[in-house]
C-alpha cells in the first residue's frame, strides 16, 4: 500500500506518528512512569515532563518531530541513554 500524494506536493507522504510504537509506549506509560518516579521519591525535571507531553500533543496534531528531538537531547545531556531510550528518573 502506497502513501497518498499530497495535492500540492506529490513527494510529501503524510505520517501517522500516533500509530508508532514510540507514541503508543509514551502515551500508554507516561502517567505510570511519572507516578513510579514520584513513589520512589524522584521527579523528572519539569522540562522533561513538558517535552514528553508536547510530544504526545504534537504527534496527535501532526507535528511530532520537533518536541521529541528536544527530549532526546535533554535525556542525553542529563545522563540518560538516548540511543537505548532510557531516561533518568
């Protein structure tokens, strides 16, 4: 099944980030992850939680790339492993 061409740009292919495993994992586990961090006496930096929520909001509205790229940079700079998808709690 091909990607339907956009009427103004035939090279554009609409993506559905909300259908990806990444989006579903973040959407399905964010609240549980945040609660587990809090139960352990930890909190994520506010900007990290904000980026996760912006990723979910952006993906749902069709613009997933920007917010997630910021989160990867934040995770890597704070001791997380962006390649492995592990964020510090």
